[in-house]
């Protein structure tokens, strides 16, 4: 298979390295309009053929294109690649709008081309272990996600911190609890330096109040924290991505209410049992992601992280924009026959 990678900035060179190491890949092309980035890749990976012009890349005899450019360029570049008959890999977040995401999915389906969205975390040993634990019922019914992803991060020019960082957490959440339906979104944040929010909090409500999720993202924190608590009715899990060896800890802890006859009579019993840290696989996530993309093409099936998974994340991001601009207004999802649309809980603020 021959792969072209467009966008050789911060993230693209990681794709170059991981596609080069796949034994099913015979040639990798790289494309960036910035000469310095081409020189950088040339110095590290001399076997990569480099081009400045995307149209020239699409004219090459390649099977697939990986797009690692800023979010607001994803749709246009992906559309061109699909129209040129190439399978596509898109960096997270998939697109800037749900309309764009749906159009790309439909186009790819009509041409039997694959869309892979790089929700990298789903290929980490830690998240795969978490999936096993949730699927085999060890945690019991999941009642909340509480997550912090903060550091002195790279400011993106075209999207706010929710669009940049929350796709990781949202894709993990959707993967772990695919059957729980998000019904409403609320987001608050602040732009301290320009028009783009650098700190934000995102909360999700679920059907029948079956779960709640809260994500705190920040590009301007003095310390780097990557922590997620996933609470089940039976056990609770803490995922700390800053830990080297014990990234996941399972706590046999919980709360049992033995009587519900009024708050004063309620007997709350705390369960504090053992904690253990399961062994997790160490294979580099991007390498597994690249293999999944390639095999999904060869086996003519949807990849684990397809356009549909990308769309589910973009729906929440899009709703978060509407909420954050209205200081945390609750944006509820409603499903019509053809498409999702949003409306606020306040009258006369119907959007989307
Ligand atoms: N999966 C992950 O964990 C992860 C991590 C970081 C970034 N990303 C994603 O990767 C994408 C890129 O992010 P980044 O931080 O590398 O951005 P970046 O700005 O560092 O790099 C983007 C590069 O694309 C090039 N480019 C843009 N438009 C082009 C065009 N039309 N033709 C040729 N080159 C073009 C720019 O010159 C630049 O070198 C974003 O979608 C981001 O969200 C994903």
C-alpha cells in the first residue's frame, strides 16, 4: 500500500514514522506547504518522497491520504481526496461541523472508500483494558465520568480548547459506553488571550439520567494533569495517563444507600475495599491505529474509529460551541428523521 500524508507540522511526523514501520506499506509520501517542515521530515526520514502541492500528491499512485492539518482544512482536503478515489485518515476532530462530517461519510460510502478518524486513545493499552473491564461488567453500571486534561498546551489558531483536547475524552467515553445516549450538553469557558477559549468545562447529560460526564480542559495550566475517574455502581476506576507503570487503578469502593425514607433517615454505607492495578499492553497506539486503517481497507470493512465515530464526537463539540457562546446554556439533542439538530431549553433560541 502507498500512503500520502498531508500536514507535517507537530503531529504529522508521528504519522510518517508509524506508517513507515508498517510492513504492508511500501511507500510513504509527505506533503506540506511549509518548506521548513519538508526539510525537517527529509532529515529524519530520507526515504519519504516530499511534495509541496496537495494536488500533485493526489495525482500520485497512492491508495490513501492521511490528513494532519488544522481542523478547519479537514473537510476540503478530505473531499478532494475522496473525489480522487483515495481512502482517508483524518486527524481528530473529524470535521468542523456535523454537516461536513455527514457529507464525507455519504461520499465515502458511495465510492466504497474508508474513512478513519484518529481517535488515538482507543488504540492505547490503557483504554483497551478499560473497555474490557467495562464490557465484562467488572465496574457495574457506569454512573459518571469525571476528567481533567490540562497543561501548558499548544494554542490552536482555528479551534478552542474543547475542540482540541476534549475529542480524546469524548471518544474514550463513547467507546466505553456506546449504549448510553447523550441528551444534552453544557459548556463554560474563558478566553484570556484572544477570541478562543483556553480553559473550559464541558458537562454531558444522558438519557434517563443514567449517567453524567464532566470534562475540564485547559491549555494554560502550570501543571500537566491527565486524569479520568470512571465510576461504576460496583467498582471505580482511575486512569492517570501521567503514571508510567500503573496507569489504571480499580478501586473496590462505592456507596450503598440502605434506606431511602427521607434524606435524614437514609443510611449511607461506604464500601472501601481493595485496589489493584492491571497490567496493560505497551504497543504504541499510533502503530496499532495505522495497522487498523490499513487492514480495514484490505478487508473492506469499517475501521474501529470510522467516520461515524468521528461524527458522534463532532455533534457534542458543535453543541458545546452553542452553549459556551451563551454562558453555559443547556443544549438538548433531538433526533429528527433525517438528522440531529439542537435546540436550547429557552424559547426563541432554536439553533441548528
Ligand atoms: N491524535 C492526536 O493525538 C493529535 C495530537 C496533536 C494534533 N492532532 C491533530 O493533528 C492536526 C494537526 O495538528 P498540528 O498540531 O500538527 O498542527 P500544525 O499547525 O503543527 O501542523 C499543520 C501543518 O499542516 C500544514 N498545512 C496546512 N494546510 C496545508 C495545505 N493545504 N497543504 C499542505 N500543507 C498544509 C502546515 O503548513 C503545517 O505544517 C489537527 O487536526 C490536530 O487536532 C492530533
